[in-house]
C-alpha cells in the first residue's frame, strides 16, 4: 500500500516536471499557416527556397515559444504551378483550418487561388511574387503582396543607368512570354528616360548559341547592355558570347541574374555583371539571418530564402497584433502593417500597406549589386533616386 502511494506520488512528480519542461507555447492547439508552393513545375527553382525560408522562420518562432502561446504549424500543398490545382490547394488549406495562406507559385496560379480567399475571407499573401497585376486584376481585400513589383525592379535598374549617364543601350531578351513582357517594360522605361535603344535582339528558347545576336550588339557599339530575359540557359549563352566576342559594354541584368544558380551554370562569365536585387548582404538583419540560417541548416541562404522568412514573420506579426486568428481582425492587422523591417530590402527600407494599398514592398527598397568574379558582391546603387 505504501509502495503504491509512493509510486503515485512519483508519477505525479514526473508529470509535473514534464509539464513544466514543456514550452508554454504549446499548451493550446496550434496556429496553422498554409503554404501553396510548386515542387515539380516551372516555379520550383524559385518556390523551393522560398518555402525553405518559411520553414526556417517557423522553426525559429517555435523555438522562441511559438505565437500567442501556441505552436505554429505549416500545412504545405504543391500546386505544380497549375492554376486549377492552386485553387484546389487553397480550398484544402481553408478546410484544414489554415489561419493564413501564403502563395509561392506562379502568377496565374496565385490569381486563381485568390478566388478562394476572396470567397472565404481567409487572409492570403504572396511574399515573393513580383507580378504587377496580382492586386489589381482581382479586388480582394484579403490578399497582399510583399514581393517587389516588376515595375519597381525595372525602375531601380533604370535609375542606375541614368546615374552612369548611358545614352545608347542594347536590349537582349528571350522569346518566353515573361521575357518579352519584361523587355517591353524596360523598353518603355528607357524611351521615357530619353535613352536611345541602339539594338534589340532575341535569343530563342532552345538556341545553342547567342553569337549572331551578340555580333549585332557589338556592331551597334552601345554604352551598356540590358539583359531582360528570364531563361537561364539562354542567358548563359548571352554571357558566353559576350565574353567570346570581347564586348566591353557593361551588362545590366534583371532580377533573374540574382538567382545563385548562375554561379555554377555561368561560372567564369559573371565578373562585373550588375543585377537588380532585394538582398543587401551588409544589412544588419541580413547578417543575423544568414548566421542563424547557417547554424540551423548547415548551408547559406540567399535572397529567395529571405522572402519566405519575411513572409512568415509578417503573418506572425499580424496575428500577434490581432490577438488571435479571427479572420477579420487578422485582415485589419495586416492592412495596418507599417514600418516592418525584414530581411529583404535595402538598409532603411521597410514593409507597409499605407493608404490602403495591398502591395507592401518599399519602392526604394531594391538595390543593384555587382558580381565579383563568380560571387554576388557589394551594392553599387540603391532605389529609384
């Protein structure tokens, strides 16, 4: 009898110790955040690292006690970059109790997923997509965009070109829909700035060389060369022909050249190439993020990881200010976001949805960086000023 009483007291003591040792954050049900990513489709090279950044942010939140005394749980769905699948994924996340949805996929897929968040009023955001039409084609007060708009990226690179006093430039793109669209935006911006387009060339998808196009660029003798394409193999061909033909005009590349895969596929061809980015390695928040991510995963993060990380922290901040997961309160809190300093953006920039806008990236938050040999190097220009 005495032994039985002692055993009960011992079990109670152990239980008490276990409860005390368990993080207080996990005393209630978890707060679920849904992610729609692309694991097999055309957006995979971009969506995958953004997802990894989001997963790291959740691990970091939970290690610090969670959110509002609750564990944060990620629910991840793969839409394969397909709009109809993306809408189905959004519906599945809503049914699973997601308090917020992050879309990391292609623009058409994200637009289709918006039909679900518009209907259900579940807060929804894309932290990485730069499509200028995401908040304009559908009037959805439950949707926000914190990736830098394509127009902001272009304006930043054009600002850098003006600072260099370039008068005549060449444009080289590919024949993808996105490449053609970006090229048109650059062309319009250059013409508005009074910068003459001395040559405009297209390297078609599947080409084996870009020498014919680059020979015409060399003959035009521009002050600078804008790379506006988005296809990695074709951009690499442009860089190779540029070196082989001995061109000297500086290269100004769009955001696609910020993806670190170029350091391997275009090795030896990148030195001196400038490119627009939203990642400033000298920013204190970036240095802290890189150190923490490296310690957690054993690998170095890059810009796309930062988008996923910031996305989760923006959502967590809104839920915290809302005091819970009530959809209307979280929507109001997100819309009220001001001066949120994240990993992405130039030093001094911040996220915010002033004046009722649903695009939150600072218009002067982009930077222009330069490749130093095959390494993404220092910032040489900031914003549109």
